[in-house]
């Protein structure tokens, strides 16, 4: 069905997708499930997906839609406690910075966190972030503006505490 090309696509994108979704969702199990669902759908529609300009962006949209659909079905708010994994930390000298930024991201409201993670960690264009979040590009821009302003304050407070 998908063959070698899909296997390569899977290998190239699975880990990044799961890791990014973990930060966005704050739930490793939900992130892994969403990543698997998106990749399963990609395999089923591989003839279409492989022709897309950015098939990896399509994965994020599908994964976030899956999560939102699941939340609607469960009619509950997600648990936004972030599980920090030592395997995802930068093993070089930037570990403290990575943890500080990751901790700061956890202080954001859910929508702001989702926008920041999809835009800056997943490196999706604004249009793809809007698709994944189910809103307009202008809403994404405003959400990112508020999130980045909040992160600046949070990170500045962390720096002040370290002195």
C-alpha cells in the first residue's frame, strides 16, 4: 500500500510529531495516540498525502483535529500537566535553557500553548497552524502575540530569580 516511501516518511516524522504534540498537549499518551492516528490516516491516503507540498504539516493538522474530536466526545478539559522526558532534553549545554522554555510554555493557557508549539516547535506556517487549531490566521497571530508577551514576562521572572 504505502511501501518504502511511506516507511521513510514515517521514520523521518514520527518522533518529531510525537515530541511536539507532547509539548502541545502536555500528555505523552495522548500525543502518541494522536501521532499514530495521523500517521495511520497518512498511510491510508498515502497517494494523496505524498503529493502535498508539506505532508508533515498535514500530519499536525490531522493529529490536532483527532485530539479535538476526542475531547469533544469525552466532554472534558484535557489535563495540561506536562511530562518532561529526559530523552527529549538537549544533551548539550542548552539543557537549562530548554527546561526553562519548556516550563514557561506550560504556564500558558491551552490555546496559546498550542499555537506556540505548532508555530515554533513544529515550524508550521501560520495558515497550517490556523488549520490545525480550527481558526482564522488572524486569530493565530493574535494568540501568538499574547503568548509571546506572556512568555517574555515568565522568562524574565525566571532570569531575575536566578540572579
